[in-house]
C-alpha cells in the first residue's frame, strides 16, 4: 500500500469541509467558464488555471524542470501564485491524469492554505502531526473532489468508469471509490 509522506501542519479540516470548498470552487468555475458543464466532462484544468488568472484570482508560471528540483509544482497561497514544472504543465495539456491531478492539488493549497505557515507548499520533510491537519492530505482531498464531484456518483461506478469520465488515474479512482465506500457504509 502506498504511504505518502506528511506535508506541513496546517489548520485541521474535516473531509466534508474540504469537499464543500471544492464544490464552491466548481460553482465559481461554472460561471467563469461559460457554457461548460463541468459535471459532465473532464475538468479542463488548463482552462481553469487560465480563467482563474484572467479573473484575477491567481497567477501561475511555468518554469523549466530544473528550477523546482524534485518538486513538480509549488504554491504560494498568500501571493495567490503557483509555479509549475514545464513537464507537468505539458502533461496536463496532453491530458495525463497524474499531471491533471497535480494541478488540481496545487489549487487545493491555493484555496485551503491562505494565511498559514509556511508561505509556500510543496512536499517537504517528514512531520509528526495528524492526517487531517496535513497540507498534502488536504490538497489531495480537494483535488479529488474538484476533479470528481462525489455528489454526482451513484455508488455503482468502477475505477475504470471514473478514469474514463473524469480523466484521472486508476489509483486516484480506486482511492476515491474506497473513501466513498467508507463514508457511505
């Protein structure tokens, strides 16, 4: 079983609070991206970034891979700014599920971690705190709900269904279904 390293300690959040924030962001996106029914399509993550930037809600820059070292991206919530490796950006443009999730994850930091220390978010050293107060877990939960609105799921979908419909990886789909099954039982 994959075990992710903890990120930075942040204000504790419940799953429902993270999902509610992701739903609010989806609602704003539906207004910004006119004519797009994001409940029926893969979230066009690059369009999302562009529309958020065009509407003054954030800025982003694409940097050469070597600039960020091993980090795929980093977010500065207080500056409303995200830096993205060129490879990750190109992959997201090409619909690569892992890279799409990475960009959604960074939006999680942007919308969940404003006015909190540290001032930038990227996976860092191992910390000792609870998962619900972990910046990386929170950003993953946000990304998952942003890309797959659980309110639209019937409970009969398979991981393959979610992968095809939402443009996510099999691992992300399996994780989403496992968590939803836990919540619903």
